[in-house]
């Protein structure tokens, strides 16, 4: 058999393991999932699992990256539409809100991962890989929008691109994770999760838009 056939099979097995892990983690929480569960779901042996991942923690990290890539790809697409930077930002933030509403299980996974991240007994290489990934993903898709908004003057001219992108990302993720995981108190009848998130979107937009807009 050709080398390419073996390579394709290896890639296929890895993808199947990630898919199986993702399905189980989102359904049962990764705390309650072990390697045996993943192997049964993926239809592979433990030997095959260990050819691709050193531990269940490594698979958890991989699924976290997979989910974040899926999220950023989804909302980045919306951020390319608009007559100026401000409109692109609004479209992206609304798409972000829609994503969180439609994918609460994935938002919950991201939250749980963040809570337990420091407790993982994973190797430094894996942690470095994740940290490098988040440095690129957190702000890159926002930086382009902010930069275009400054250039077309729909944003304030004196804002710091890197800091503003970081603030927006942290604010949106914090709020979306919170509303995905908690219920509105009975005492706050009439208030919805969308009301909360959209009010934050308005605050973000108003904080960056130029006085001319």
C-alpha cells in the first residue's frame, strides 16, 4: 500500500477521534469522559488513540482549539460585510451573539475549559501551543476591523488597536459565556439574555465610534 494511503488513514483516524471527543465532551462534559469512551465513539482502538494523542487532556485542548476556530471563522465572515469599519463591527458582534445563542453547548465547553485550564496536568509544549493559538485568534479578526474603522474615520482615531481588540474579545466572551451558562432570575422577569448581550454590543459600538457617527 502507498505511503499516501497510510497518511490519509492516519489523518482520518485523527479527525474521527477529535469528532468523537467533541461530541462526548459537549454532551457529557469532558470531566466525565475517558479514553475508553472516546475510542468506542470513534470506533478505534486505544493503540490508535495513543498514536495521535498522549492523553485525554491533549484531546480536550485540541477540541477547544477546534471550537474556537469554528467560532472565529463563523463570526469573521460577518465582519467582512459593511460599508465601513463600524458597520463591519456591528455585523460581527451580532453574528457573535447569534453563534452563542445557537451553540450554547460549545460556549459552555469553552467556559469549563477556561475554568479548569490551569489545573490540567498537560505538558508545556501543549500549553504553549494553545497560548500561541489564542494570541493569534483572540484579536486578529478584530484588529482588521478596528484598523479599517480608523482609516475610514468611523472609529475614533486615537484608540489603540491591540488593546481595543483585546477588550472587545474579553468582554464579548465573558458576557456570552455567562448568559449561556446561567438563567435569568425570576425577579428580573421581562429581561432576556438577548437584551443583556445587545446592550453590551451597543456599549462596545458607542465606545469606539467617532463623534461624527
